[in-house]
C-alpha cells in the first residue's frame, strides 16, 4: 500500500507533500453533461426559464466551485488559481458544461476542473428541475491535463 502517494508507510491517509515539486504552469479541462427534454433545452438556451439566466448562474457556480475545491475534496491542496473559463453549450443530450482551469503551482488542477464541471451540472439541474424532473447529470469527466511531471494527457 505504500506505493499509493496518499498513504504513509503504515497505510494511513495523508496529504501528499508537494514541497519538492517544481512550480510549473498546469492546465486541466473537464466536462459535464446534463440530459434534459428537448423543450427544456430550448427554454434554457432561449433564456426562458422561471429561475432566470441559468447560463450565467451555471458559469458563476462552476467558477466558485473551482476556487473552493480544497474545501470540498479532503486531500486536495489549496491552489492559487490563475484563471477559469466556463462554457455551456447545447448538445444532443441537452447541455454540456466545459471548465478550463489554469494554475502556476506544484500540483495540478484536475480536481478543480472536475469540481467546477460537477457543480455547474448540479446547478443547471437545479435551474431546470421545476420544469423537467427527468433531467439528469450523465457525465463528469476529465478531458485534458497539461503540465507537471506527467506532461500531457487527453481523453480519447
């Protein structure tokens, strides 16, 4: 069990010490998808939801969640986020939320991007649930990460 970096030699959970790692530019992109009825998607992208401008609220929620990831995921390091970009696009299932996060630090921002995408999706569900109870979050996935020792990774 000692080859897992979140466990110490006795198998106890610990926060990894990243103090010896080089500070590098790192970036991660994550995506979430919310499935919904086509009429709900029309209303969402037409700006006609009872709760108001859902697209703006989703973007704000994703950014806010990205910045607070270390408070939500127990072993994540707090990071000085350099930038967050969020887009909400129409897709066949309903809507796709894409979150891109950049940092100059000793550890990556994959969890920050995924947390932003996940909370963006949950926020979107909250915005449409009053008119579409069948809406559901069907995906949260890391799409790409760059920087650090392991370099570039992209989902196929």
